[in-house]
């Protein structure tokens, strides 16, 4: 029996606006969106697949346009912002999109790869399996990549290092931290769907029992906590990083490292000043596209 085709609704956008468009499309269609980024042009295509043409309604097109207009007004570059809909063979879709996703190597210590790629890791290289389309982050975004590089680079063999992942999304940082030998590892996110996906990814990677994963609103945390961490990653929007800076810094151990990501480059200076006022200094930083991330340590 011939299988019915799928309908692909695709939005051409920029790497800068990727996460916002993925969230918008997922909310409108009530299903996860797939993402493909051309590494040379940095053009991003966010796609949602419908069982029937009737699912692609004028109301949904209008909702997409309205949402994209709001995203643009917030300062994010949508690039082309073009919306298309086309029929694709179900068999072709299920395999062809996979060709766009390649393994990501973070130095010699960490390999991030989709489950269908049979890539053999290097000696002493740990592997994290993460399938695009099921996750809120797969390591391709520059802010996530910066956090992964910091995690891999700063891991000290033979020592105990604890890790707190704020805004875990797919769980990629927390899973990688466990595989690299950080312990204990704690991960939180405000979005219950993100927590569910992170839990599924942790289970797939065999580390669910080795990390604490919970839904939590950082704005509701007490000013200071009993727990402190050697390494903290906070991949959040800049206004939240500034507003909750005292809570975050109070949980960083002396000699620890705090990585702040998810910051538009024009907003980074404001975030940097806010954390320097609390006794931190910028130890390393990276600008890629419209994003800037930074690693902070206590001033000596």
C-alpha cells in the first residue's frame, strides 16, 4: 500500500533567530520542529511536517507571520523570513533530512552525534547521542558550542567537580558533563517540555541516574542556597541573567567557573558589568555571529 506524502512547512531564517522560530513553529503546530543550518552560509531552515495539506491553514500562516513580526521587533535578524509549503515523499523525508546533520567534535574529549551515524570515537573521547528534531539544542548553536568547549577544556582528571546547568533545554550540557566525569550534576529548566526531552535524552545516553533533573523557575529560588558548584552554565536571555545574578553567583564556589551564554553581542557589556560588580572577572569570551558568550571567575 502506497504511503501518503507529508507536507513540509519551512521557514528560512538566520542562526540568530533559530531558537525563537523553533519555539514559535512548535507552539503553532503543536509538535517539534526540525532545524537545518548550512555551515557555510549560516542560513537556517526550520521545518514542521504535517500529515495532511489541510493542517497548513491560513490561520496558521497568519500566526506565523505575526509571531515572526514580534521576533523581528525584539531585535533579532530573521534573514529572509520566507515561508514555504511543499509536498514531500514520506520515505524521502524520513531519510533525506538526516544527511544534513554531522557529528560535532569538541576537541579530543567529546563527540556529539546523531544516533544513526556510526562514528567511532577517538581514544578517550566520550560520546553523546542527540537526535535533531527531538531536542531543544544539539550543539550546533554557537552559545551551546561555547559551553561544551568550556566543559571539556576545564575538566580536571582525578578531581571532583560539580556542575549546575541552568536552562538545560535538550540536556546536552548536563549529559556531556556526566560523560566527562563531573559529579554531582544538576540540571533545571522552566519549560516542562524541555525537562521531558532532557530526561529522554539522558535515558538514551545511559546517564539519567547520574544527574538530578528538575523543572524549576530560577526567579523563585531563594537568594542563596546550601549547595554550591565548581562549574555553572547559564544559557539564558540577558535580562534574566542580570536580574538573577546574585542567586547564580552565590552558588559558585571559590575557584569555580561560571559560563554565561545565550547573549546577543550588543547586550553582553551590560551582563559583564553586572557580574563584575559582584566580584567576578571575564576569563574568556567568544563572538560568533550575533551571539557572545563568556566564562567568568572570581577576581583574586
